């Protein structure tokens, strides 16, 4: 019986980190947001500001994450991210004022970056010669697992024990998972005396490192790619984090919304692995058409939330779940395809631009809801952002003559 390569255990460690820092920390937070607004009598704008501050600190952490990984190694950085997430939930549980909620959101932003896809991508790039995108999809799919397991449990704990108890319980679970991440993850195969994972068949031999661009990016082209990542930050960030409050504000019950978020997690779980496979087999250009198309369809269906019923929200959540994988998987793919030898630096730059979009557009849903009494106009605007991002990005792929994978 063939022994499982340790690279897959490292991938599991990245999956657990994503489960906490991307899933519980970001995706599942939409369950809490309506309760935080209601119990503390915050305005919709204040509710959006909490997630905006989180995005601000994601951006700040992105400025240091590469240096931290170089100095400490991805094992330490990923574990630190999960521990910061536990500290964030502790602060949320103890919060009694808006500034304390903002401090908790700041810790959540640091946790998302240090325990997120930048250190995981750098680590998996070292551990996998083949199946890199598949491994990345599996790791980022941890965020979807959290959506499947957590929302109904959190809703029940909040109903029985209150908001504070739910946050404190989450903090304890995150601390335990930080220990598991530490035990599983190793920074490089060389430290264990191993070679990176690779398939031995000739069929897969052409999938080892991403095809790279047909020509180097000019400064203007690089700025265009960063603009595309920036615009994608709105649909991939604030639009996603406001799903719970969107449907709640349109009259859907909290139980139904929790069920939708749980279903969303199942779709994300499938969607991220699927997107990784699509990128592996068909390349970045076709994969981008798929993921942006799903995202725009989902955002458009969200605009129909006032119609009520069950069909529209289920279809919207299905498409959103398949399309929001863009935030977890696509920036790494864009960096692989468009960067050549400057992969690490461009991965950070693209991730920073994407996080800057989350920050810049974060206040939009709450501000527009306060102005027009509905979150729907913000979702219509985010459809346009996603379309503009896709057009710019695909234009760069064509101009740089990025080839499709072979094999």
C-alpha cells in the first residue's frame, strides 16, 4: 500500500487554518452581524464599519506577512493567525461598546491574513510540484466546511445562551485548532528530509508550476491587474459578508438565514475544490470566466431578495457559493499566470489590492441601506464591479498571451 505523502497532511493543516481564519472568522460572521446590530442598537453603517475595520487590518497585515513568513516560517505564521482569531472572538464576547467591537474586528483582520491564503500558498508552492491548484483548493475549502458545521450550532447557542456565550465557545474551539495546525504544518519538505509531492505519470508532468505569462507585464499592465483585483474586493468581500443581514432585512427568518449560510458552506466546499480543478485543467482564462460568471449571477439574484419565497435565495446562495471562491483561490492563480519569476511579490501585491477593495467598498452596503432602506442597491452596484474586474483581467490575459496548461 502506497504511503500518503506528508504534503497532504500539510495541506490538511492549511485547511484547518482556513476553517478558522477564513470560515469562522469571515464567512460565519454574517450570522452574528444582525444580532450585534440589534442588541447594541448600532446603525447599519456602524455594522458595516466593523467589517471595514477588519478589512483595514487585513490590508495592514498583508504589508508584513511575506517578511514574517521569511523570518519565522509559515508554520509559526499560520498558528499565530489562528491564535489571533481566538483572541478576536474572546474580545467580541467581552465587548460592551462599539470601540471594543472595533478592536475585536482589528484582531480578526490580522488573523485572516496571517492564517490565510498568502502563507498557505507560499507553503503549498514549496510542498507540491504537481496538483498545486488542487491542494490550494482543498486548503481554501476549509472555509466552506465551517459554513456547513457552524451556523446552525451558533444560532442554537445564541438562542439558548446568548451572543456572548457563542463567541466565548468559538474562542475555545479556535485555541484547540491552533494546536492542531501547529502539529500538522511544516514549512518545507527539506526539514523532514522529503521531496515535494509530484505525480510520476507523464500526463501530469506538465502541470508543475503554472504556465507563466507569454511576455512580461509592463507597469501599466500590472496596475490594470491590481485594479481588477481591487474591484473584485467588493463582490468578494462586503457583498459576501452582508448576505445574512441582506436576507434578514428583507423579512427572512433567522432560522432560514442560518440554513442558507449552512448550505452556502457546502457549496463553497465543493466550489473551491472544483475551481482548483478547473484552473488545473483549463487554465486561468477559462477558470476566470467560470468564477466571475457564477459570482455575477449570484449577486444579480440577491437583488431579487425582496420577492420573498425560497427559490430566489437558494439559487442566489448557490451561485454566490460557487463564485465567491474567487477571493480564496483566484488571486494565487492570477499571480501564477501573470508573474513569472516575481510570483511571491505579485501574490502579495494582488492580495493587497483585493483586500484594499474589501476595505474601500466595505462601508457601501450599510451606507446605502441607511440611505435607501435596503441592501439591494449595493448588490446591484457590486454586479457592475465584478463585470468591470473580469473585463480588465481577461484583457490582460489576452494581451500577455497566457497559455493554457498542457497535459
